[in-house]
C-alpha cells in the first residue's frame, strides 16, 4: 500500500467550495443585510452539486456514481464490518458514505433551487418553510457525514480530511487515477462563478 492519487481536482475543490458555501449560507440565513451573501453562498452549493451530476458519469474512476453508489447488500456488509470495528477498506467512497453523498448532492440542489425561487418571489410561505426544512435536513446529513468521516479515519488509521485536500489515499499503485483533471477544474470554476452571478441577479 502506497499513497496514491484518488480524488481529482473537481472533486476536491468542489467539495471545499460546498463546505464553505454551506457554512456561509447557514450563518447568514437569518440576516436581511447579508441576503446577497446568503444567495451567493447557497448558489455555490447548488452549482457545485449540479456540476457533480455529470461528473459522476464522466469524471475519474472514484468520482463516478458507479464506483460508490451500491445496493443494500453492500451497505449491509459494510455496516456489519463497522459493527465489528473492522470496516472493509475502500479506495474510493465506502458504500454507506456513498448514500450520504447522494443525499447531500440532492439536498444541495433542492435547497438551492427553492432558495432561488424564493429570491425571485415565486411561491409563498410554504416554499420558505420547505427551503428551511431542506437546509435543516442537510445540516443533519452533514453531521452524520462528519461522524462517518471521523469514524472512518480512526478505524482505517487514515486521515480522510487530509485525503480530501491532497487527493491521496492508501492503495496499490495500479488503483491510482492517472490525472488530476485540471481542465475540468477550470470548467467547474467558470460554471460556479457564472451560475452564482446569474442566480444573484
Ligand atoms: C468541515 C466539514 C466537512 C468535512 C471535514 C468533510 C470531509 C469529507 C471527506 C473526508 C470526504 C471524503 C469521504 C471519503 O473518504 O469517502 C467528503 C466527501 C464529501 N462531502 Fe464532505 N466534509 C465536510 C462537509 C461537507 C458539506 C457541508 C457537504 C455538503 C454541503 C459535504 C459534501 C460532501 C460530498 C458531496 C462528498 C463526496 C465528494 C465527491 O465525491 O464529490 N461535505 N467530505
């Protein structure tokens, strides 16, 4: 086992943009004077989550949904290993974490779309309630996600947070992805800036 490249640049930069956007959107959600900051932060989460959908099909090996969205049997098997404090090591996302990721992306898209509709005076009070409910659900999933990241890091003796920064995890050399995909990162950044600007106007 060596440290090998697993997460490409769009996955890593997209992830930390979502983290920053989510925290900022949450902190500014009640403030009238910081409404624009809230909209831009929420639009960032929305735009990254939307980009992640096609990237889940054309991205590098471990970014693909086919690599980490697994059926109930795989999730049960992983959970059984977790109960024995011996979870199977996955070079990419584990089967339980995979579903948290799907939920976070879906909630990011729904929360962003409902927020954008409210900002444009579409819908009524019910939509505001829905938007708040989606954001609160997302916070719950984020907390579960953090517990999963912490538990996975401890049980595998591998710091998953620094792996999401460096892109490198333990694995055999032939399991590494061949490229950081820098051009796709430029596409992601242009898309996020464009979408956030458009949604805030
Ligand atoms: C400080 C808070 C956070 C930390 C430390 C963190 C850490 C991580 C780590 C280590 C992974 C990789 C897990 C693995 O090895 O399988 C991951 C994946 C992921 N996290 Fe977080 N996370 C945080 C907050 C968030 C938030 C707020 C969101 C959504 C709004 C989020 C969405 C995701 C998604 C979508 C992935 C999958 C990445 C991909 O495949 O594109 N995370 N996170």
